[in-house]
């Protein structure tokens, strides 16, 4: 049995859930997100909780059970308050700025790199950090990963772009080994 799938999903205050056999829609104010539910998985609501149940123990349904439960929790959190991802950059001359729906990165290359910001995600640059906010956790994580891949952190001086909570294992240089 899926440990995540059997847990009830708490519906936060103010979020309205509309359940049909093939999809679940979460709404709050003007925010709305929906999730398609695969065959064999049923979502039911009891009071202020959602329950995800699978029809049988086939390998396919077992693999989707916990996933659907976690995705439901993510859309409820997304319409209620959204998600935030913060990246930090470090290096001489490294700069970032937002121009409309583009993030412009100067990361030590001979050219600047333009990253398109998808709809539903906002980016703010403060000093040496890029703060991304949005409702859709999947889009947000994908954009953060794309930005980090522009200049991943290196292990000798720590230069590059990293997630705020990420720890970089630093290596000693040639001097330390002799």
C-alpha cells in the first residue's frame, strides 16, 4: 500500500474542490488548477479531506497512487498560496535582471543568456538572488532547473548559480594536496 496515497489530503480553508471521474479542479478566488485522474484511481471528498483510492493492486495503479495524491496536494497548495524557489548566484561580474517576461543572465560568458519566464510564474532579482514564485510546482521547478543549468556551481571557488538551500561540497586546491 502506498504510504503517501493512503493519507488523507487536507483541503485548506477557502479552497473549493470540484471532482469529476476524470479530473479534479481546485479553485480559490480567481486561481484555478486542474489535475487529470487516470483510469483505476478514484478521488473522493469527505468533509475537509480528499481520499485517493485505487481499484486494484496492479503495478501500474500502485505506481500512480501516491503520485496522484501528491499532485492533488500540490494543486491545493498552489491555488492557496503558491510556491517559491530561490536561487543564488556568486561570481565576479555575474548579474541578472528581469525585462518583461525574460530573465537576462550575465554569467561570465561572452554573451548574455535570455531565459523566457512562462505564464503564471513571476521572477524578481534582489542583489545576488533570483526569486521565482508561481502556482504550478512543476513549471516552477523546471524553470529553476533551467536557470541553474546556465552556470552550475563549481567546487573550488563556489562560483555559479545554486539553489538557496543547496550545499556545495568545496574541494581544496592544488596547494592543500602537497
